[in-house]
C-alpha cells in the first residue's frame, strides 16, 4: 500500500516537473524571434567638405554678399602686398622669401599708396586717422570670393565670432588695405603716426555700403549733424547698434568718409541692406570706407579688429597671433609675413601699436592677439617675423572659416661664445 502510494506520488511529481518544464519550453519557443540580418541600404557616409562647388550650387542665402554682377576673372585673385622694400629684409637667414610683385590680375587696379606726405594730425576725442589712398578710377574687374554664410563660429573652443557680413560687395574691394591694417601706426607705410582703429576698403565714390548686421541706426550724418560730434575727421558717418551681441555685450559698426548716408538715425536695418554710398568726406586723402567694429561701448577707445568679426571668404581663413618678447610683452609695430608653403605667396601685416591712451586699440576679447592676417586661402603657412636680429617663425595650417592662433617668441639669448682670437 505504501509502495503504491509512493509510486503515485512519484508519478505526480514526475508529471508536474517535466510537464511544467515542457510548458516552459513551449512558451519560450513561441517567444523566440527569428534572427534578422541588417543589410545596409544606404551608402556609407563620405567625407563632407564645404566645397566651393557645393556652395555655388545652393547659393549663398539672401542675406549674404550678393554674387558678383560681372564676369569672374580668369586669372586667380592675388592679394596686394606691401611694396618690395617692405618685405626685402624678411627671410634674410636661411630661406629667403621671394619678393612679391604687385598682382598682375588687374593692371592699375591694385591700390597704390600715394607718396607719403605727412600731414599734421590734429588730435581730439574720437579723431580718426585715415589712410593716404590714391583716388581710384571705377574698378570693373575687381572681384573677391564670396563670403561664407554669416555667422561662422566653428572653433571647438567657441572663440570665433565671425558674426558680421562684409559691408562691401564681392565685386568691389571688400578686404582691408594691407598696408594700413587695424592697429598699425602707419609710420612705415603712410608717413604719419596714427594708430588705425578700423580697416579701409578702397573703392570709388558711390560704391554701395551695406549693413554688416541687423540693428538700429544710432547715428547718421544729416543736415543738422553733418559729422559725428567731436569727430569731424570721419566725414559723413553711419553707426549701427546691432540687435545681437557677443557674450552679452553690444556690438556697433561704424562706416565713415561716406558720400552720403541712405538711412536716418532710428531706422531699423537688416544685414546686407544698403545704408550709404562710399565717399571721400572728412579727413581722407582718397575714396574709401573706414569701417570700425566697436564692442561693449560705442566709443573710439572700444574698437576691435574687424578682421576677427567679419566672415571670411569661401575657402579662406584667418591667422591671429601674438609676437612677444622673452618676458612676454607685446612687440609693437613689426612687419609680419605669412608665406604659403605650397605656392610661395606672401601676405603681410604689422603688429599693433598700443599708444597707452584711453583711446587705444584693443586686442580681441577671445584671442588677445597683436596681429591678424585675414583672407588667407586655406593651406599651410610659415608665419615669419624678423625682429631683434632673429628670424622667428612658426608653421601653421589655415582652415576655412576658422581662426588659427600662433604665438611668436624669440628664443632666449644664447650663451655668449668665447671669442675666437686666433689670427
Ligand atoms: Zn581707416
């Protein structure tokens, strides 16, 4: 009897255990999903570059500098440089730089400084220095590459702030004069010592001037106020306070030596809107637009290098740098050359001159530079200065729409060597 009962219990246990296991197996089998093999249906990503062709194919947006209305020159664009005498002493050590001749692209179109004739500078608050620029005849074959879209701030550390458009179209000179850049004192090239608070775009009277960004006109010359009060040197002026800023601080742009404004104080303007015609008014020796970027305050002492605020051309970038002595102090008023290591073209500027007044120029809030070479075709460059009997250089790469920073510092003075007294 006990055996029979044991057998029944054994059978029940057996059925329960294996029956339950079977149910589990069955259920699991139901839930299993077939293995799917994912076959890629899209081509693998390709390297995407901001190619000129791509940009041309989609246009530049209605806010950007309009396309040129003239035929594109068949010869390549060559930036003007300092006269040969100004670069002749560079590269005197081991790798002499080819002396650069003026651009062959447009005979007679390259801005030519008239012979320096120093004129007494009548100082005063807000007095602006001006370049001595030869009057230009109407240029019809001048064309610059189109600008990148505004804004550009691709620096991984967020330092770039190319948030302004060029105030002059691509079919006119919309690059700053190389021989009188921002912060230069002018003594070497224009025959007058006036630290430059802006950049000069040399163009014929009547060239359309566009707002570098949207905002409100806070000053425009009028019959009642022909020039900026206290600053007759500017001639006819427009100042815009932009409706955007940088790091919470306002930005102003100033347009001087105008033929006449086309806006009035209080007008709201859009980026790219024609606001004036360029001219030769005020303290100016030739038709040009003097363009300033003022940051934080609308003051003569609050200007910054416009080359770090206006957007680069397609296929171009910028070198910002600092030339310092062995103690880390700024070295002022020294010629700086960037030499393209592929084609040998050279581009020049000068280190800033800080004059120690409340009206002095400023290093960029992000870069703390003391020189900028703008509008450089992408590529590898050697940045060179010849200072204190030393040739100081660094090799850098210029990327499209980006600032490349370079610091130049002489090596510590070498230990004096014993004088060789042998005959
Ligand atoms: Zn100027």
